[in-house]
């Protein structure tokens, strides 16, 4: 018997099939083959058509069933992971009234900032654990202000994963974890933040019914079955945003456990049981997948926009064939890249740097001695130093890392990158070969609450290796301090 997992990203949809008994992944299919379109009607906006997501999900599911030769009645549950912070608005017939305003859309920044100032920083930080910022609630307020007729015809406001669950099951519901990422949840009162909705003039009945993250959230309808190829009646047993789901995929559930990713942007997602908001201007706080009133598990999310995109820029602009070649070049250069320093913040404002947009800074290049190998080393170290800088912010906010786990993605494949971080934080980094879709499929089994068995499947199937701190700690620390000094000078001048 099997479970199926979806991972709805902004560039593609992934679907995975996992064997229940062993947790082993049979296949992962991605659609479309090229990246999904992202629409930008105005500068700083980002939208996608929710029904395009559905089209790709249906195509990928049918392809997966065909390639694996698995019968639909052998699939016993469906899990959903999705891009966070998006907004999908539907009418009473469940038809989207507009494109989804997705996570990287910046149109509601000023709305969130005004709410934070007028409602009060203390109240927002202690009740929402965040500023309303540019999250889903503020995006919904933007629709109310700028598209009043459309807003008047709205029946429900959903997150992207809620919409996919609805298309499968015909039921509109959401989770506490989802509401927290949209900044709709009051952590002090343990209920929907009606006072924020009142301030925004948003009707509370636009918010879907709440279901547990691990629960029977609905069953695939005859229409959903016809379009996907799945069996009618198959239950949806799990739903979560991509970063909480990534942590779940790495068996990160308890205080002191940390999940890290090093893709286009970098993310450090640390679990805590305290509601500290000391660094709420630089760190986001969301209800983790196993959050409950008697088990407060908060995911502190620190995002570094300029991470893998920095290394990709070098790949595209240096005379190199692959990341592997770049890693080999970097390994020929000593720690500290002979003085070359790269501040990799060229992918927009950095929240952990108080939303300053520094751009990429490449410093101390000597044209007589430095080569592309030094640039590769300096880039890997600069991105790693950014992670370390961010983890020091998390430490100020009460995070004491006991376990750090990361996916086997581009950056963490590099021994230089992973060893640099491990050495400076004095902590092993465990590397796992998994995906969000596989995690979502396995999560269906947590319907029974057996976290021990869940964790064993991850260790048995996904663990690759660990990176340990280097004996050359002095050299790494010296390089980091020089990098941090350059960062502080740049921040002061901006």
C-alpha cells in the first residue's frame, strides 16, 4: 500500500509515491518540464493562475500512476505541501475570482507596515508573533481596497494548499499552521485574530473552517478522481506550507531541532516551545506542523534571499561547466579565499538585515593574484557566513540548536559550504536526500501520531552523511570576522 504527496512550488509541481511499510519513495514526477509562468502585471507584483496548478497536478498524477503501474485503490492517503503566504479567492461556486497573489508579491508591504504601526508593535508581536507585513491577510486587504467589486463577490480566502485540497475534495478548510503563516492567528487567545480582521475590515466568514494538520481533511470526489486518476474516496490526511513541511521531511519537530535549505534562497527553520519575539523584525514565527494548545511548537524562520542565486550567477558568468567544477576550483583555494570577500545579498531586501537591499559586494580582489577559483571560494564562504550570521540572530531569540539537518541540495552538496557552517556553529550538520513531495506523502502516516516510526523511515531511507566541525577552526573564525566587519561597514553606509 502507498501514500501520495504533492509539493506545490512557484516553479513546478512535484508528486511523489511512497510505500507505507518502508517509507521508500518509488518515484517523483515534476510538472511542467519548464518552470511555471509567474505573471507580473506591475513592478513588484507576482501572480499565478490557481487552475494552472491544478492542471499540472492532474497531469503529474496520471503520469506517476502510469510509470509506476500502481493501481489507484492501492493509494491510501494524500498529503499536500505548498508555497506559503499566497492568496486564492473564490466565489460561492469555488471558482477563483482572480489570479493568486503569491508569496513573492510585494504589493501589500505598505498595508502591513501601516497596520503594524497603528495596531502597535507590542500587540502584533505578542499576539501574531509577527508584523502583518506582506503576508496573506495584508494581501486580502489590498484586494478589498483596490478590487472592491471582486471582494464583494468573494466567498472564501484560501492559501494555495487549501485550494488544491478543495479541488481534490470539494471541501474548503485550512489549518492553524496555515492561518499563522497568513498572519490570521492569535497565539495568545488561541483563535482567529478577529481584531486584525476588524482593523482591515475583512469579514471573518471569509476564513475557512479549521482542521488539524494531520487529520481526515476530506475525500477525493468523483470529479477529483476523474481529473487526477486517483480513486474516489481517497482521504487527504495532511497539509502544510513548504518550510514547515521541509522541516517535517527532515524529522524536525522538537525544540532545538533545526532544518536548513540552500536553494535559490537560504532558510534556517528552528523549532522552539517559547513565544519569544525579541527578533521579530528579522525572524518570522509560525505554528509548526505539530503545534497544539498543549504542545506549542513554533517554527522560527530566517530567510536569506541571496544564497544559491549568488552561486548560480557565478555559474552563468564564469567560464565553468557545472557547480561540481566550481566546487573543485574552490577547494584549490585556502580558507578565506586569500582576502576576497563576497557579500551575497543581491536578491532584494534582506529581512535579517532590517530589510536593507545591499546588492552583491565583491571586495579586495587583486587582479594580479586572484582567479575565478578565489571567487568560487569567496562565494561559498560568503553564503555560509550569511547562514552563520542568521543563526546568531536565532540564538539571540532563544534558539539553542541541538540537531541541524539539511537537504542534499546544491549548496549543502559542497563540503566547503557545509564544513564552514558546521565549524563556526560548532555543530554537526546531517545531510538527507529527500524532497517536499516525499515528506508530504510520508506525513499521511502521522495521522496515527507515531513520530518514532516516522523518524526511523527518514533515517533508513534518506540519511547520507554528516559534516563535522573542522580542526581549522581558527582560520574559519578569522575569515568570518573579516567578512562580518565588511558587512557591518556596508550596513552602516546604507
